[in-house]
């Protein structure tokens, strides 16, 4: 019992008088086939914060790993520019790429939400002999043991990789890149690194000496061992300086070694910079450390021309040229240039001067990381970008979108649109606020409302009320509605909720919110009367939402994601019927479809007829990365993904044109509310064996009534108030549903016990 409200008890009698009236819904049920064709894809960029992802340089081409797969750019080193010329998708999230001859090998990983099969790809081979038109050239699948290949190295004509099975490191694999076949699985669990001259150095987590192996066309062969000054279980970072010089780095220091043979090393010097540096490389005769010293990214440069006496040349912040200071990531060198993997920018190009000074040259991606999903506004796509405002793309020609301008470039954050208004969170790297803008003049947005960001405030729209917006203060448990008049917010009401609630979502002009900070399944609170400015609590659906209690808009449904247990199904909730699907992170809706997205693609579920139980997809659209938002008009679908935006044309084909639809004139349920038996009369129905189904407010099937009584006008059914197990159903709202060829009829009733 909360705040005097008993969840679906007799007290509902004086909570919602409208429940006593007849609600008749006639919902034509048809079967459709969905067809989609990609028209364009644009706004490619990096997505995640995997700072270990490094590009491959094959001048003038640069291959940049992305969540989608990889991007191909042309690098003009004289102009200091990168021109995007192509993007290639692979399943899964690209974690590492390596070029061998005409092939690019792409290692991928998958999230815990993705249901893999034995045929899912683990290592993709792509023919890039024509960099402008990469072509699939085979893959090694995850198989029955959940294989993953990573730490890719090219040694003596062979591809070497660490091998993981079912999440555990199980050894090394040797792959012939010309055939894409595994020629050897070395079964011992080993750390390894390439040390030049066709050799790798390895170490077991429990062994003291390091083992030297040669790489041949038949696999790995042990050739010797060496003792290095590292404790058991420590495998340092190895950096090749030249054919006779190798550096090793652990948490304490970097050591320089003169190497005369694979198993003969002589320590020459030590530099007191440990693994707190995220990366180290050798470029233009300097050893360069990339170190994060919050909040700064520091480059420390050493001259090691005298191997016995390395000298620090300088230590500098990340050079000017970016909107904000990046976090340090992997460094790789190419001539006098550095490529630095960074958060938000994906990859940036730097130059090491002869003096050891590092200068910023260019971003490698045209756009920074996308800060949230975008939206369509007229003939524009509005896409928020980290540290660079909102990029506006003209899609007047959907096959050729073009970036026309950006707005609010001093800010970044998330946005939502309703009519000519945009709300969202906007930050400048120091402070952030919740704002509402009038964007009817898109290039000159007018700010209407500004509220400092706090953990207690939520700003949101009801999409059926353009010109209004709402603010939830979960700390004071109050809801505010504002009407926009001549670009001024006018307070319409200040409504005390009486409960500590979160995650507000409008659907069908009802406002849904969850109890805050739930540790078990949360109650769902449903409010009505907001459009008429007379808000009231309609009812509570108990124990519906998985913890921590968030619901999300999905058209006529609410999406209920299981945050804490990816293996459990997610749910779509509608009082007329709820159903479960494979769990995942992102969701959406389009017409009568709701959607769930993985890094492999989008599952579409047709909700006509209000499905129940666990449902499989009606349509699947392959994609290269997570799609976080979907919009549509009469001709096109717009998919807003983690690292790109795409436009698809679509058609729907009616599969039921020839189905004879019964001429059902009327459905009656009485008495309503029912205190004992409920009589259900369906005028025009001639088949008394057509089942009637009873669902509760959660969309769960309570009772199937399979036999009716024929009358002169149709069929009469009687529900005795019991469930399928013969137990009395509790008091509350129920939905009586009839489904027949081509139609679905639903009637809301109140059962009082």
C-alpha cells in the first residue's frame, strides 16, 4: 500500500470513474510484408571509447576501425587532410584491424546482449585491393566454442592471434592469410608479442622464463628462452625501436635493450615511466610516451640516439587543435607522423618535428563522436556531435545527404524534437543545462527555457502537444507543465505527485512513470488528464518494470529493458497486450512495428492484434552497429545509429486482401463493472468455438473461453471471473479480446471482487 492507493483493489472504484464506461475498440487486423532498400548512409564517425583501436596506414589510404566496421580515407599529408571515401560494415564491433597484402583482417567482439550462433563471424577478411570498393573475402566464425581472435600480428607471412574460447584465453592461433585457414592452434595459454626477425616472445602466466618462438608456414616452433627481470605473471609491453633495439615497459619503468639474437638481450638504460602511460612509440628518432594525468593528456618525448643515456627532450600537453583535451590512447607512427586513438574524436593525426615538438595536424574523421541520437526536422537531419553542437544535413535529395551547417557549436548533449521546438541537455565541457529552443529559424535557434542540470530534473515532451513541455522534479515529487507563448514559457500547472517517481514517458496521452530507485521489479504509475490540464493518478500497475525502474517510449508501447540480466527477455508493455522479446539495449517504433536493435541489426515486431507471450521477429534488417532511434515519413525510414545515419525507402504489402472479414456489428460486456459473471455478447459472430481471451493490465493471458452459446444475433460467452487454473482473478482492469480473420476486437472491463 502506497499513499493510500491499493493497487487494483476495491479502492479503484473512486480513483477512475471512467473505468465504469464502455470502451469499444475496433482494430482491423491485417498481415503485412515489409520491404526496405537502403538509399544512403552518412555522418560516419567513431562511437565507443575503445582507445586501443588503431588505424592502418597504407599511404595515401588510411583504414579507421569503427563500431560499424571500418572507414577508408584518403590522406593528403601535405595538405594535412583526410577525405572519407568509403565505409565497410562487419557484424559485431570492430576491435582491431590489420592489413596483410590486399587483405584487411577485422577482429570483432560482441556485447552480452547479442545471441550468437556458430556461424557468427569472429575474424573477417576483406579484399581491399581496390580501397574504394572493399569486398568480403571470407571469415572465421565463432564456432561452437565462442571463438574470438585478437592481438593480431603479421609475422613471416602468417597471421598470429590470441585465441579466446567461451571468454577464456586458450592459446595462440596461426592463420594463413592467403587462404584464411587456421594452420595451427597452439594450446598453451600465453602472452605474446612480435619482436622482429620472424620471432615472437611468449610467456605463460605461471612461468618464469620467456620463450622465444619462430614463425614458419607450418606454425610456431620453440627456439629458445630468455630470462628478463620481470616477476612471474608480468608480461611487459614490447616496442621495436629498430632491428637491434627493443624497449620493454612495465608498471615501474621502460627498459632499453640491445638485441644481438632473439635470445640474447643486453639492458642498456631505464626510463622511469611505467604503464601509467597508455601508449609508447618510436617516431622521428624520438621515443614518445602518451600519458593521462587527469585532466590532461601529456606527451613525454625522449631522445634515445645515445642508447646508454636517454634524454628527456620535453613534456607537453596535447597540442591545440581540438575542441577539448582528449584522453590518451594508442599511438602508432608513420614516418614523422603520429596517429593517436582518442575518445570523442576516434583518431587524430599529429606531427613530430625534428625538435621533438608535437603539433596537431588534423582529425581523421569528419565528425566527432555522436553525442546522442539525431532527429528529422523538415528536410534536415539534426545530429548532435560531441563538442561541436548539432550537425544539420540537408536530405532534400535522400540519396545524397549533405552537411550544410552546424548550430549551437559551443555545446554538446542530447536532443528531442516536437513540432518547431527542440529540448535537450546542452553542455560546454564545464557546465550543463536543460534547455528548450524554438528552431523554426534553424540556423538561429531561440532559447526559451534554461534549467541547470541536476540528477532530479527531467525535461520531456508529450508528442501530441506541440508548443508545450514538461519538467519532472523527482526530489520534490512535482510535475510542471509549460505552454510556450511568443517564445516564453508559461506555467500551466504545478502538480504534486505524492510519490518519488522517475523515467516519465507519454504514450497515448497517458503519462507513465516508475517508482524511483527500485531494487526489485518497480511499480508503474499511470497518470491521465494532463492534456486537459487536470492531472490525476489513474492507476498503478504493480511489479511490472525490471530494476532499476526505467521505461522508454516505443509508440503505442513502453519498452521494458532488463538492465541487470541481459540473458532475460525484454518486454513491450501495452494494456491491451504485452509481450517479450530477446533483450537488448536499444529500441524504437515504426507504424505498427516496435523494434529492438543489436550491433548486428534491427528486429521488427508487428504489434497488430496485440501479441502476447514471447515473440519472434517479423522482419530483420542487418546493420553494422546499434540503432538507437527510428523515425519515418510516408516514403522513408530514418535510422540513427551509434556512428552513422541511414535512410531507407520502404513499402508494405498487404497479405490479407483476399481474406473474408466477418461482419461483426457490436460487442457488449455486462455488467461493467462485474461483481460475478461477466456476459460477453458479440453480434454478428457465427462461430461459437471462436475463443475469447481475457488479459490483465500487464498484458498477461488470464483465461481462454473456448466455447460460446449461439444466439439469434451472434454468440454469447460467460466469464466466471476465474483464471485458466480455476483460481479467482483479483479485482482490477481486464481486457476481453476476440480475434478472427482480419479483425481484432478488444473491450475493457472492471472486475470487482
